[in-house]
C-alpha cells in the first residue's frame, strides 16, 4: 500500500528536534514544514533509485547496499 504525499509519516516534532540538535534555539512552523518536505523528497528519490538497483539485481527486497548505492548516484 502506497502512502500519498499528504499522508507521510514524518512528524513535525521530529523536524524540530533535528534543527534544535543541530544548534537551533527556536524553530518556526514553516521551517519545520520545509525541512520535512525536503527530507521526504530526498528520501523518495533515494528509495526510487534503490528500487531500481534491487530490480536490476533481480530482487524484490530492497537491501541496505541498494540504499548505499543510491546515495552514491
């Protein structure tokens, strides 16, 4: 079952935590939403590449090495 863009599971609280742990003191809602959008877009791109690597290898299962290869390309 596929998750639509409006149903993504990354909570805004996690975005705030990432920014604060990076040294931010206060985080606006739009900053959290933008970081969430960027991370989800980047993650989806990596996942799509990883799927292609797994398929090329004749597998349905995505492995960590597929993710690592996707990050390099």
